[in-house]
């Protein structure tokens, strides 16, 4: 073999070796830090308080109003906390976080929460474990269980250490996401 052929083979081998090294480093980085998080662009209306104290979507003066405005979601759904006695929980509503305003119907007896794609509620957040928590229905009550997550689960600001009953309109915080159960 000529020297030129050997030189080309050596360079090719080195390039292949560096490709494998960078592949391993990329896999290690994603395992340690998770997938890179991207902020979603929000195109919804901004919310401004009106003189009466209620929140209303603001429509800029220089543009035409949009055809269909989504409803404004308040932490208690516009209801007073005394409305908690209005029946069993029928939906899970995200009140803060990336997916604010999203409502999930509670049709099943179990709701799994975590970063895993097979969870019922997928939370893409560096503070959320792959299998973080589980909600289970027993009759008309829902029980929250933390699945030994790294950063824990908060129910009304208190860390969940054992299975706890979740009352309606009570904030549950997992990572940067807060949700509550509503009738």
C-alpha cells in the first residue's frame, strides 16, 4: 500500500473515532441534564385588570380583534373556594407552568404524572422525575402519591410524604407546574 492510502485511512479512522467520542459525550449530557428545554411562544391575549377588579383580555388599539379569544383561566376557575362542595373532581387544570390553562378530563381511575411520554400528564421540566407522582380515584376522592421523586411533590405548599387526599381547588406543585382538581 502506498503512503497516501495509509494516510487517508489514518485520517478516516481518527474522524470516526472523534465521531464516537462526541456521540458518547452528547448521550452523557442528555442523561445528566435532560433534553434541552425550549420556551413555547405564547400567542394568546395579555391579561389586564379592569376597573371592576376582574381580569379581561387586552385588545391592542392598533390591531383588529382576533376571531376567537380563549377564556381567561383564573386559579379557582372564577369560582369562590366555597364552590368546592359542588361535586366530585371531573378535570385537572394546570394553573401555572408551561401549559397554563390546559385541562385534562379525569375519566380514568389513575393519572400518572412525570416526564415519561407514557404518563397521563407529561411535564417537560428539569425538576420533574420520569415517574414523579400518581393520582388515584377512590369513589369521589382523589389521592396523591409521590413516587419517590427527586425534588418532591407539594400539596398546598406542604411536601407529600405519604398518600394524601387532594381537595378541590387545592394547588399541587410538581417542578415548575402547578395544577388543581376542579368539578
